[in-house]
C-alpha cells in the first residue's frame, strides 16, 4: 500500500529499540508510520527533510491501532509550507 500526506511528527523514543515513528496527515485524517532502523538509514535524507512523503508499506492492526510498517519513503512536493514537531 502507498499513502501520502504531510508529516506532522517524527519521534524516536529511547525505549523503542531504534524504531522511528512518523505521523502523516491528509484530508482523511492521521496515520501512524513505523520505520525500522534500516528504512530510516536507507532514506535518511528524505526522512529528515521532507515536509510531505509518499510511503509504501504494509498495514498492521494491533487492537484498535492501525499503523503502516514502512519499506520505502519518497519525497512529496507540498505547495503549502509546513513544519513538523520532531523528536520531542
């Protein structure tokens, strides 16, 4: 599955074993994205600098929480400037 949207958060909790979490938002709402260390390293420049992304991955559902486990990140040109709340 491929999804696209504006990046609203980037989080890398010390307790997550190197996993980085992104939140994407589009006109339908928010989506949690899980990036492994390998994906984060492979797409480091896009992961850190893009205000919007196209992300390919596999949907996962644990209880009521739906997330996308990313395997590819691509820059998405967003005509409206935006910033995310990163690593807080």
